[in-house]
C-alpha cells in the first residue's frame, strides 16, 4: 500500500509539472477560489486512468473480500454529537472567502474519495436487486398505533399563514404541534425536546437564521436560530471554524442517531410562506403523471485546472450518481468541460440548463464548485458566465405540479446564516423554483458529497420512502454508519471506500461522513409527499438479434400509454462522424428504439417484427442494452427496466469469417 501511495504521489507531481505551461492566467481572487477546490483534477484523472487500482478493488469484491478500511474495521455506534454552540462571531458570518492557497493542497484521501463509487460496481445481467438494508432503527422507532408527530417552529407573525399546512397534515392523520421560536439554538433545542411526545418524525423551521454584521438576528421577530458545531475533518479548508446546520435539532436524546428530519422554509414574510405552501399543495395533488417523473437532470461544473479535471468531474457525475440510480431512470447530463460530449457549447451552456429545467425532471442535481450566490462559471474564469446565478432564477420555468427536487453537491450554496441570501434560499423562493433543495452550508468535501448522494438515492429509489423527511432520515442514519455495518451498505460504498483505503486515507472517512450530516441542510418541507411511482414489470427477455423479431413482455399495474425503449449505455462512445454542434444532443439521446402502446392493467406484449441494423455499429458482435418502460396513466405513473444483450446478425455461409466471429463472453452491463 505504501508503494502504491508513493507511486501515486510521484506521478501526480509529474502530471502537474507537464501541464504547468497550460495553466491559464487568473486573478489572485479567482486563484484562491480555484485552489480551494475540493477536487484536484490531475490527481483524480491519473487515478481514474490507471485502472490497476480499481482492478484491485474489483478483484477484492469478486472474491468476497471487502477492503480493510482504516478506522472502520469494526461496526460501531454513531459518535456522541457535539454540544450545540452559540452563534459565531460577526467575522465568521461575513460573506466567507474561500480557504487560503496554503490550504489548497488537500490530503490524498479528500481529493480521491468522491471520484468513484459503488456505482462503478456494474449491474448484474439477470437484474437481481441488491439486498435492502435491514434493521434500520429509524422506521422501527415509531409506534404504528400512534400518528407521527410534526413540530413546526413558527414565529407568531407566520402562524396564521401556516394554518393551511397544519390542517392538511392533520387531515392526513399526522399529529401537528406548533411552538414559538427561541433566541438561541440551545433554548430551541430544549423547546423541541419538551414538545416531543416520543413520536416526532419531522421538524419544520419557518423563518430565516440570518445574522447581521453585528452578530444579531436580521429580524428578531422572525428569527429561527441554527446550531453550530466545530469543524473537524474539513477544518483546514474552512474560513469559519464552526459549521451551521439544523439536523441536530432532530436528535432529542443526544445519542447521535437522528430521530426527526429537519427542513427549513427561509421565509421573511407571510406572503413567501403562503406561496411555498401553495406550491407544496400543487406538487402533492398533481395529476401530471408525465415522463418527467423518470428523468434526472445532472449538471457538472468544471474544475478550472484544464482538461485533466474535466474527465474527473465527468466521472463523478456519470459514475457516482447515474450508476447509483435504478436502470429505469432517464439521465440527462450537461457538463461544463468543452472536451466532453455532454458539453453543449459555452454560449449555450446556461440556456441549455434552463431549457432542460423547463423540460422537467424529478431531480435536478448539480455537482461542482459553488459559491453563496452562484454556481461555477463556464468557462471557469472571471469572464465566464455562471452555470446558474441569482439573476437566472426569474428564468426558471416549470409548473408547480411538477417541480424538481434539487441537490447541489457544492460548497456554500446553502450558507443560509450569512448576511446575504444564499443561492439555495433564493432558488427555493423563486416563482418556479424547485420544491425542495439540499445544499451545503460551507466547504463540502468529495467523499462526504459522494456518500450523501449514495445514501439519499438509496432511500428514495430502493427504500421508496413516502416523504422527503423519511428519505433524509434514512440517508442520515446511513451516513452515521461505518461501511462494514451491513453488506448492502458496504456494496454501495465499495469503490469510494476502496480507493481511499488503498491510498492510505481511510482513517477519517467515518468522521467526514458525519460532518456532512451538519453541512448539508434541506430547504423545504420535510413532510413533503414523494410517494414512489408504481412498477412496470418486464420479463427477462431472450437475447435480441439484429434482423430478427424480438418479444418484450411483462405486466403493468394500471391503464395508460406505455412507452417501451431500447437504450445504449449512457456515456458509450459516439460515432466519429457526428458533428460537434450535435454531439451534446447525441450523447444524451441514448434511445435506439421506441414504441408506445395502449395497455390495461395486467399483461402486456410488445412484438418487434425485425430489429433494424441501425441499432448497432456493424462492428460489435455483442452489445449491452437496457429496456426501459414508462407508463403514463390518468391515475398514476409507473416505470421499469431490464438489462439485455443485442447481438449482430450472424454471418452468412458465403461470408468470410472475421475476428468478430469468435465467441464473446458477456460482461455485466453498466448504465
């Protein structure tokens, strides 16, 4: 292991030296911003290119031997949380500047850990699902005989405007208690403990926690404080020594296991609160069962180090997140690197982000650099345009009935305690903004980002949790656990933990994950209903052969229009003849074949008379494909998928044999 680590370090130095002449000129301010990036491109890129390391991990997985993660060799209970501290000094809540250049050289563990994940562990061709987590105490800690309790911390001027939300939740059978805000986090924590009847599952904070330059609430009447803990793993990269976050309010017995999910509506007046509640109602009561429900929009920023980092960030975007999603998901990637097939062009980048937002997706995900009031720039210098900034928010267009849930895996975009509004706050309050947003309050780190995304994806898609807060509770509990606590969790984190372990940086992974429980906060209603869509069942098909008929069949739970599609792998090589101006559309258009049929509940069949030769490039004898099915009904939406193989037409007797005529051994399919 030491030899590998030294080899990596030496090779990284060589990469940096060889690319020094390509480094662009930047202002001192921007240099600090770029240097404080939590992703070092050359190092990541080299590691990703040298698959021998990944091969070691895959070999370990194949033999059933999990990596020995330093510091995590034995399961242990979550650590005792730190005491909630008072608000920081005025200098700590000023619009923070990024960490100094001296803090830019991160340890190998922090730089590498988010670049690969359990997403890289490919899906089995037989479509066998991974085992679900068992024994999670979050769901079992609530009695089924008593309704779940939601506590709303609501300043008196907002309580009348909150009443429609209160009545709605009570009509759903939920117990709702309203308590007044308190001037300090300590006092608010005690009020929440007093109000809890032992069944509290959700806490809604109604109001902002902004502090003025003089370390006072910007509006004491509407102030809802947040809790601060000391930075630990991320301390070398933080400008402020303490990290703001709301999640500890949900830990009533201070045992480190979160009992209630916390969400904040950072409103400053009753009109904003009424608007957000109306949007929640429109979202939950929506009868828009369109195909946007199976879509995930993924935007990846640029690192600012040149072409090497582009591939690294793209790998994070395409492997960690898309690889963790179920196969039925239709993912659209927009990447800031001009060398990426997913790059729409500098001038068209933000317009494409806005058009895709309007087109609709269940989740809108950004991974890259971030700042208090904007995402990273394209190109990545002071002359570039932000991927998204405050000035772009009025241009967000999407019906309230089908708003996305946004995840911003970036620094500072959720710094809700600073004197100016952060991007996440203003984005939530935009007329057609996301229905809820997860964002980081200070500098976030690669491994913590990756683990957070993996945990939340599992909670939403595998656990199929009914409400947003339920998904976050599952994710928080998972973040608090070492990877060795159960086999399913170990599988999901196999790649990110394995790379960190091989490079000698695994000792503090547990601490980094727990610190991100504080760093990431929800802006939105934790009781928001996100009920899982129904499933389209697809029977295991025979191999598809070009030029021959093919039958796809299965069952559906409701009537509607069923769209059956055959997809190639997202990120698979594009034909060289595709023009540069159309490569972005071609890269995201993975559909090889599509057909829509009317169906009734029960069995369905899709008979393809002859698979066209255009499905393959004519050179590949065996190609992995994915069957995806979306059902748009009047009463609901359903989706499903199944992996399959597409074979080229067999050679005719009079054709000369080629090297492709040899038997091809299938390998597992990767989405």
